C-alpha cells in the first residue's frame, strides 16, 4: 500500500506478481539527435530487461512514438517466438 505521495519523476512499483515496463526517448537540442530506451522491472524494482539505442535525427514526439512502437514489436516477437 502506498503510504506517501511520490515525487514527480519517481518510479512507482507495480503490485506483487506484476511487471512494469517504462519506455522513454531523449532528443538533444540543436542537432536533434535522438535515443530511446526501456526498462522492465518486477515489483521489487529488480531489472529484468533493459535496452537503449541511438535512432538518429528526430523530433521529440517522433522519438517517443518510435520507442513505443519498437517495444510493442519486441514484445510481440517474444510472445510469438
């Protein structure tokens, strides 16, 4: 049970027995070079999977959407093997 309000940007664990998957993208100012990353953790915060990749020149929204799309494809491939 959550007993305090988390600060902005803090990670909130999923319930026991569940996993939490976070995806993010970052874009540099000026040149607009982008990178994406993700992390999969269990309820205790243990890292089960992590990934990062440079994706070249991109706008922030496109970089975020690319990160989400690539991770959906990755999960689909893992499930369908």
